[in-house]
C-alpha cells in the first residue's frame, strides 16, 4: 500500500495537459489512504489550496465536510480510519474563465481499481459530488436526485453534494439534507469509526 501511494505521488501522466491550463501548473498528486481504513471519502479532485498544501480537503470545503460528518481534523486525517480517494489525485487546474476543470478520466482509469482493491476494510463510503457518484454508482442521475435517494444506498454508501461554498444555495433549497440525511450519516460514521 505504501508503494502504491508512492507510485501515485510520482505520477506525471497529466503534466502536459496541466501545463496548458490557465494555471499552467505541474502535477502534485495527493494520495491519502492506508490499510485498515474503514471509511472511504470518494471525492472529485483537489482544489488549488490542496495542491499547495498537499493535504486533502484543507480548505473551507473540508471544514464543511467535517461538520457534516460530525468529526474533527484529528479523526478526519487519521489514515488508519479514513481513506480519501478522489476521482483525480491532482488539481486539474482552471479554465480561461477561472472555473475548475473536471477531473481527468485517465486518473481513475489508471489508479482506482488498485487503490480500492487495497482498501478491504472499508465499511462506509461517502460519494462527494457528481463525478464521484457517476463513477462509483454507474448512474446518470443528477446530484440532487441521487442525494435525495440516499436511503436507497444507506447505510453502506451516502451520496453527498460537494461541500463547496458554491453549493450554499443548494443547501438552502434542500433543507431535508441537513434535517434528515446528516443525523443518520453522523450516526453511521460514529459507529464505523469507533475504536
């Protein structure tokens, strides 16, 4: 597993592509998983702050996600409990308008089967955002429809909207998410992460 994380951190498959983005950056894969993890956070791709720090969800989205989960940074960053495996391990960059580019599909094709096979103890998966939901569930459903059907997937899988500030309006329009889904999610997380 350590070798696999090292292989991912050394990956430069997207170097030429990233060099042509508005950010013109080099790859910096963020691999955050270890044997024994019982909870998998399957996200989309690191943002610029994570690219700079090398720590997944080291931004306001991470603060919101940890709040949703009902845990602090100490547990969130404990690799023996939580694996963070995005659809792309690198920040994909911004387009000319300053919008996030989608996760390059080559990343998941290259790494995900090996990473997921190495995480045999995972008992709960959080699918954060549409890219992750489509890949893991093989669905074409929209994020709202899929998150609204969370009971169809619980207690092993919870589809979640991305915790970005951009989704603050979504949260206001969908109060059921915080009222109905989050209490159940927090209970499941507490049970899975209990020592």
